[in-house]
C-alpha cells in the first residue's frame, strides 16, 4: 500500500511540473501586455504634449498680432 501511495505522489508531482511551464508562459504574456500598454500610453501622452505646445504657439501669435494693431 505504501508503494502505491508513493507512486501516486510522484505522478502528482509530474502533473505539477507540467503545469509550471503554463504559469511561466502566462507571466510572459502579462509582461508583453505591460510593455504594449506602457509604450502606447506614453506615445499618446507625448502626442498630447506636442499638441499642447503647438496650441501655445498659436496663442503667442495671436498676442503678437494683437500688439501690432
């Protein structure tokens, strides 16, 4: 009986080992999503920044033309 239990335990360990790679690949997927999220989000923020700065330029031009009158 003891030997049978041992073999059951070892087979259980095998199953655990087989599941481990799945866990690892899941972590990889999460990391990939992280980089995608952060890069695209940063790009969007940068675009907004440039839009803001160009808007400031337009305001300055308005002020200049206003002073000329």
